[in-house]
């Protein structure tokens, strides 16, 4: 097996802002390609400032263990993930890129999908929200008009967010999912939810700051709102922390380390009665395809990265009428010529 790495970057259609004034105009990412017997598998890990992820560091660490990775001679993704846990115990983003690339490689070798290898059904399509970042009222309405969608995910957690949300509700018949990105205090959360029509809200993601997790118990019981943990949830070990405080969890492949741990988390979360959301971190089609392999185990899908980015590293997914349409086999996801050129020309960035 051969390991290939490259850095890449895609701009957002419109700069993307969340609470705290955090704005991104482009998304940098690490792309992994594993090759064996004429087949290629791809994985992706975006750089996220909140988690202090450095692509240079990830590439350096991966290359330092290149010989161990390339010497792996087993077809089991679970065995490969054990190797990754030993090689990179503190680097979930790097493990994610490598884990998903290996699942993709084995799926292509076997003429199926990662879901198929895991014994899961892969739906032909799933409902997917479309995220609207924090912006002026006119710009947010323009985004909604440009892409009429049955469910929007709206970033909140700023002064005047309730008034703006009420305005959006008057202009659209859509349902909304809210994401405060840990921006609210308890009083701010209660004030927002008491000011808006909560029947228009499917759930609210990470309403409170992480240090206020104990306040989630009273907030959930008093509002009747479904709250989903994001910043408070990362790995399977966080299920205990979230139990009794959140009704659901947001599983992100980069945060937990790939498809393998995501499957384990989803299974355990189901046993404990959590609702399951699959979330993205602005991945391209490569990372989104990997996320969708777990879609049969989820209640909510947030896989709109390719809709937010201008350009892509691969093709094969289709977004239409509030859904993402999923091909049944990994070979239907085709890497772009530009991406392949990055691997064959060292130092080239897409």
C-alpha cells in the first residue's frame, strides 16, 4: 500500500461566519490517497482553527509513520484503525483522513461502499439541511432565495438573533435547525426561545458554553426543546458527559477519528436513547461521502459542505430538493483531475 498526501483549499461561495465573529473565506484541508493493486481510496481532514489543527503538523506526523502505514497488509478497516490509534492517539483529524481513505480503498477493491463493508444499508438519498452563516438579514434571505430548501440550519448566538430569526420565519415556510456554537448563557438561551416560535425549530445545537454543561439539565426540562451536543461531544467517552443533559449528539468524523469510531459511537448512542446527528466541518465531496456511509444510523443529516464551497475535489454526490442523492458504490465518487495532479506533482496545491 502506498500513502500520498496533499494540502488543498477551496473558497466559500460567501464568507462563512458563526458566533464570536469567527469568519472563514476558504477551507483548507488535508487530502489522503491510499493506493493498492491499482485502486485508490481517498480521505479528508479540514483544518479547523477552533481545534488548533495545523495541516503542516498533520502531514509531518503522517510522513513520520509512513513506513508503518504502508507496511499494513490486512484488508480489515477495523484492524487498520487499531494501527492508527497506536500511531496517532492524540490526532483524531489525521486518523479520520487515513481511516476514511482505507474504508474507501477497500470499498473500491470490493466493488461496494464503506457502508456495505460495514454491513449497513446505504440509502439512495437522505434529507439534508442547508446552513446559513451569520450575516445581514438581506444576505441571509438572499441565500435562502438562491437555494429554496425545506430545512435550513441557522447560526445564532449574536445580538438581535431572535429578531432576525423571526423575520426569516415570516419570509419562509421552511423548518429550521439552530446552532449557537456554545455562544449563549442560560438567560440568553431562555430569552431567545421565549421570543420565537419554537414550533419552527427542529432542534438547537450546542446552546451553552461548554463550562455550563450542568445547566443543560434545567434548560432541556424547562423548554421542551431537543438540544444536540456538538462542542460538548467528540468521542464515545463523552456520552456519559452528555447523558441527561442533551437529547442528541452530533457525530463528526474528524472529531471522533473516522468511520470506524463513528460506527461504534452511533451504536452505543442508540442504546442510550440519544438522537443522532451527522455533522460536517465543511468537507468536500470526499469527506461528505465518508460521512454518508453512517447515514442509515442517523436521525438528522448535516452534510452540506459541497453546497457551501466553490469547487470540489471529487464528483458523484447530487443535491436536489432538500436531499443528497448517494451512489451505491465508492467507484461512483470520482476524484478531480486537479486533485490527482496535486499528488503527482509534489508541492502543488489545489
